[in-house]
C-alpha cells in the first residue's frame, strides 16, 4: 500500500498537460480545408457541366473558350483536393473516374464511335480511360486540330457532342458524390474513429501525393528516370495545364499541413507536429512554401520547357520534393509514430 | 513427492498444451488475415538470412500446406498426440517459415522456434497426453522445467538489459512518442499527459523486465509478478499491434510457478508416478550447457560491432531488443551503369511489397541483399550496374540522418558478418 501511495504522490506532484487534441485538429482539417475544397470542386464542376452543355448546344469560339476555362477551373479545384484523396475519392474510386491519365485517345474515339447513348448511366458503368477530366481535355484541346476543326466536328457529329456534354455532367455528378460522402459521414468518421489511424492515413497519403508529383509528373517527362526526356509524358499535355495542376496539388498539400484555406486559419498537422517538435514543424512548413514557390517559378507549360531544354526550375522542384518527402516519411512519421505502411503485420 | 531429478509433470504438461494451442491459434490467425499470401506467396523477392539463402517459399498452395501442417502439429502437441513427431515437425515447419524473409522477423517468433527445438528433446508427451492414455509418468525431469524457465527468463533479462541506454532511461524514447501517439486509448490519455509519466514507465519497464523472472520464481512475490506480467502485456498489446506476443508471454510464464500449479485449478488431475522419468544423460547436460552459452553469446554479440546497435542493426536480431526503437526511413535507390556511368532510379515497388520496402528503408542488411538482387537483375539484361542508396532514417525522437554512404556501391559490398564500413555508425545527435 505504501508503494502505491508513493506512486500516487509522485504522479500527483507532476504537471499534467492535456494530450494534444487530435480530434479537434481532424475536425478543423475537415471543416476548414477538406470539405470547402470539395465544395469548390463541386461548384467548378457544375460550371463545367453547364459550359460543356452550352458548347454542345451551340458550338462557337465563345462556348469553346468558356468550356475550356471551366475545364481549367474544375481541374485546378480537383487537384487541390488530392491531399484528401484517401477518403471516398479512393474508396469509391472517384479519383479514377475524374482524373485517370495518361489519356487513352483510342479508347475515347472508339467509345464515341460505338458506345452510348451517353446518358449518366453509361458514364457510371464506363471504364475510367474514357471519362473524366483527361478525356474531356483531349476533346476540348486536341492540339492536332484547329479550333475551327474542333467546333466543326462537334457540330457535325452529334455523338461526339453528346459525349462532351455527358463527360461534363459526369464530372459534376462525381464532385457532388464527394461532397455528400464527406459531409457529414466521412468527416465524422475521420474525427471520431481512431485519431491515430486517421493521422497515419493522412501522413501516408501526403507522402504518396508527393511521390506522385515527383515521379509521374516530373521524373518521367524530365528524363530523371533514366530514360530520355519526354515532353509528351507531362500530365495534361493537350491543355498545357501541367504546371497549374502540380501547383494546385502542392497547394492542397500545404493546406492539409497548415490547416488554413482561403484566408481561414485552422488547426493543421503542423500544429500537431509542433506539439512534439516545433523545429520540425517549422522546417516542413518552410519546405512546403519552397516547393510551392519553385512550382510557381516554372514558366508554363512544362512540356515546352522540356522541348527547349530549359528545365532548371523543374529540376529544382524535383529535388525540393525529394527533401520534402523525406521529411514526411522519416521525420514526421517517426515524430508521430506513424507507421509508413499499407499492411498490418504484427510488431516485435 | 518430488526428487532432486524429478518434478510434478503437471506444469510442463500445461506448458505443452498452452504452447500447442497458442501456436495453432497463431497459425489460424495468420491464415485468416491473408498473411500467407501477402507475406510469402505474393512477394517476388524475399530477404533471406545470411547462410540460409537456399531457403525459398513453396509455390502457391505449398505455403498453405505448410500452415495447415503447423495447425495440425500444434494441435497434436497440445494433445500430446504422437508428441515427438509432432513437435519435431512443428519446429521444422515453423522455423522454415521464419527463415523465408527477414522482413517478417519478430522476436517472439524466434522465441517460438527456440522453445520448439528445446521441446523436441523433452519427454513432454509422457504425461497428461493422448500418447500416455492415462498411464504415463506423472513426474517429469527437473531439467525440462528449468530449461524452459531459463529460456523465458533470458528473454526478459536481455530485454531489460537492452533498456539500459540513454534513449530509454534519460529521453524516455521511444515510449514518450508512443504514449503521445496512443493518448486516445481509454485511461492512457490522462496518464500519458502527466509530465514524467513516460520516464516512470520507461524506468518501470526496465526494472520489470530485469526482475520479473526472479519475482515469478519466489512464492511471495509471484502473485504480484504475474499480475504485472498480465497487466504489462495487456497494456502493450492494446497500445501496439503485437499479435500473439502478449498471449505467448502471459500464458507461458506460469512455467515459473510451482510445478503443481495446474492442480490448484483442476483438483481431479491424477497423482502418483507409475513410471520413473528418464534423467538427463551426460551428453545432454553438455548440450544444454552449450545451448545456453550460445543463448548468452548471441544477444551480446553486438558489442563486437562499433556504433549504436539500434542504428546499425549489426547484431540486433536474436538479441531480445524488444520494442525499444521507433524508426522511420525514406529510401531512394539508384543504379549506375559501370561502363557508361549512366544513372537511373530503381523502383523497389516492382518486386517488393510495401511492408518489405518499409523494413528495408531502415535495415542495412536488407539494403545489401536487395542491391545484390538489383545487380543480378540487370546483369541478366546484359548491364553491369552499381547500386547506390540515399537512405535517411529518423530514430527515437531524433531528426533524420543518412543511414549509409550514398557514394558506396552496395552491390559490390561483401555480404558477411563483419562490421559494415558503409553504414553510418550513429543517428543524428
């Protein structure tokens, strides 16, 4: 009994700091960053659906320009959500339905020729290679044709026209599904289920997103993977939206880290890491600012810079991404005791 | 009545039955979770152990047959049915599975192999077993009891000795990190938030490990010690994904109790000694002495290597350094054509699972094995390549630091037991 009393006294004499409130952080990340990002995508996707519908009804330079602007807006908004792509986007395979690439032109042309009718139900069951923003990009920006040729085809080919309008509508439907899934269902699950598992999921996903940008969007087109530089390997080669896409993705990663978005300050992963290691949290923030800054410094489109051999900025970004990924995979993961894994085998 | 050489066989029989049931349960669990396929069938490459490169997984259904064999033999051990054959076959199958891939190494699996091998030489099927059909010896050799106690005791003692380092005792790492990460567990959150709790747990854990074998042997301290064992393993089992480990330790440590402890639970157990048990022959005594000499030497061999053990991992396996390190790593591998100097990144996801890649990122041994594999793979395509690693590891609350020299061609390094000059010796300060 004496020992128990001594232990109790010892513990009572110590200062108690409340454990870091991860549920509050996850709540803030959902409400300030994730859900608004998905809502923004939904709004842009609705604009896109309207614009592709208007283009099909009356193909003209104006409606084509509006559809292209809407496509850029929707793609930028979707890329900004990628940092939260671990949730319904991945589980319901919506990310593939919205953003499958590289674009399979042959599949798209075959679908236009043979498939249909291009109602929402057809797009629901169609494979990812014939739908989503990359398919629409090919149809709106095909560099092999002049604007006049594109418009003429849309006017002369009702199936092509219906396909374009259907694609826009399908992207908007997917965006609405994402918003519905997050608010409130997935958001509540993320906050109230195992907070450690939620944090692990987020960190692992951020590492995967950084890897995707580094490997698929930079290494391959720049020729840093051992093969020759390949300008056509950039993401979004037709619209030249390569740098804008990367920028949106990386800004989204920074949003998830800081917990801030659109001028609203929230609680982010940086606050949680700072509760354990303030220096590390500041380092990661600095590094993410660098990464965003280096992306902004690339003169778009990246495809043209590769063709010209002017890839210095992109290579700097590649190096900065390596270092950022290392900070997440080694330092942040260790500090938060996050297991960087997708399997659940036992320990020790 | 117990003699100098004999003890009541009841606790050894209970040990055998519990061991068999635990192992059968472990094999069923492994199967049910889909780990046979994920860990042994699907990976295109396996990190074999030094000296055991010839051990390979059986194709497809073969590994499932091995696990079926494990379940059957483990149940036979529990029942004492064809005991000698069952335990020998269990040992061979279990150890075969464990030697397939370093990425799946766990201290408690190693312990299971050791215990199974020892049990091969023990007449544990002669009492309270199907083999004995009620006619068996109800006495057992005392050496069996003490051998098992010593083997389990060594795990605790070496686990305690491993905790006598600055990270554990002064920084309270990695416990501090782990407690913060699991502060949402009921009850633990409030305790974890108390300043000094991680230190208290760290010191308490070290003392517990060092003292528990003796405390379990002593009648007066035994109830507290066993309550401690159960409590300790329950808490660590809830905090971490430890699988069967807490169950193994909690259910096998009663071997430290009085040899008759099962009779207090089952008063109807038969008494008497129809047949005297065999004594340990002279060669057996020497063999046991040799065994324990090895068991003492293996966990201490890391002192022959320079640098910090938890960082270099030279001499880490089979040394009972249980749950004392938190490591995360980031690895980039590059191949360099020796003839042209051309460099390109290697993507390990082409032939390694995520779990294998995660383990390799912090393990120089595994890096070396994989580098040799990459060299062979490219040699088959007619290219002579060097393999370089940019490996950064963060450990026990420290910032990340390079684990290996990135300029060194790992594929050209000898794969032996000598200290690896290309591994940095210590983590970041």
